[in-house]
C-alpha cells in the first residue's frame, strides 16, 4: 500500500466542505457546515425520526489467498466548539478571572485582530486490532470507543499585556461501537461488514439541536480497510463470477472504493462521498481548498480579488483558512499558470468524421 497516496485522498475528502469560499465565518454558506458523513448521537437521530443517521455501514468482499487478515480504521473529524469571551474588567492572570466578570460574544476586537466564535475540527482515528477474516466469520467482534471531553482556554491580551478576553475550546465526549462481522459467501470469498454506531449522551439540560448534536458526532466519517493474505473485490467493476455477491452488499451512508496505485487491491476506502476506484489528487494542486471539485484556479483567483477586510476575516477564522490565504498570496506566477490546465495524454479516434 502507498500510505502517502491513500492518506492524501482521505484528507481531501475528510475536509470536504470544512469551510467554503469566501472562507469567512460570516458568509451565508458557512453558517451550517459539516454536512458529509455525519454519524449523529442516537438520541438526536431518534428525535429527528431518523432523518439524521446515527449509524453507518460498510459491506465489501474479501478474496482469501492464505489466512487473510484485516485491519480496520475509522477516521473522522471531531468538532471543537470555539467560544470567545470578553472581560468586563481586564486582568493580569486568567486563573483570577471570575465567571461573573466575563460574557460570551460572537466576536471580539483586540488591537488589529478580530476573534470569532467558530467550530474548529480535529482528526480522530479509531483503529481496530488486526483480525483473521475466517475467525471473524466464526465469531462477531465489537470494538467500543470513547473520546473524553476536554476544555482549554487561551488568553487574549491588549497592547499593555492585560487580559481583555479569552478563547475557550470545548470537546464533548464522543462514544460508540464498531461492530464487525464476516460471512463466507463462496469457498474463497467473504463478505465483510463494519457497522458504526454513535452512543454519545446528550445533556438533559441542552436542547436536542443540531448544534449540540454535531459536537458529539462523528463528522466526515471514513472507514479504511487493509488486508494481508488476500485482496478486496471492486464493487464498481467486479469479476462476473462475483457480481451476485456484490449486489447483496448493503452500504449505508458510505461508498467503498479501491485506493492506492492502479491495480493494487489491498486497501479499500469507504467514503461518504461517491468516488471511483483509484482516485488521485492532481499533482498541480498546491494544497487543500476544501473543495473536492479541485477548481484550484478559480478559487485561487477569487481569493486574490478579495478586499483587505475580507482577507482579514479569512486570516483570523482559523489556522487552516490562514494557510490557504498565505499560500495563495505567495504563489509564484508559474505555479498559478499550471492551474489553468494540463494535457494528460492523447488517443487516436477511428471512424469517419460526421
């Protein structure tokens, strides 16, 4: 497996829609983010009459050669709630600040910087221990997971060094279970099932709103499967002898494809975004723009036309948007020209011209 190639594909779709052009928290299209591959807490899903899923299921086929063994990883984004508070009376030490002396605000101006309330995200990986596919067919396996809550505070100081506010980052507890099962469907073929469920508890004091649920959800959830001593079967273009088994695979909220170098069959990515087998990142792409359509040239040119005020808000949204802006503003002209297009190859066309 080409780990770097696979990781590049995963990251590209993991952050799809993290924030969209014009990359500003105040823009309408960024008011509701994280729309792909969300596995919500069951309590919220039930309250929405299951319109927002609390489970995700991947089913794929593994052809066994000699004692096939698998490793399963679930990768997702975990939302970090970033709030901004203003102090009514400035202080020298954050530990001395009393709650009554602060109030939460949507934004806070400190010198030339503006700090916004925002939803950041961090990557999480749940890795299931290696297992033999034949053993899994004899005995199903459960893999519970729990990510604990955490809170961090960051001081905001004025030009005199006094604390005039602070940023608070909150991670809520996220817990659930990965259920794994296998079924022998032919002498050398298994159907592998990975079922993810979210059992995170919603606070009784908090309303059952999407805002509170997304903080306890698995966002942009992806499942990566690797096999040793066997190979995966393409669900998009399977051998004729396996088509009847492919039809019976039930994938819910996700889409399994082969990833890696063309022809490799040891790694499968189950993504909430529909892709073809062996997707690639264009080598001309200078970096992430959080838009899987890879319209780098248009987005880069649009960023360059933004006003100073718009760029200031983009720069201060979070580190990821700041890096987009800095990379685009410092992009050499020859690299920008490469984004215009590239000729991958030519092929002959037979037959008469109509």
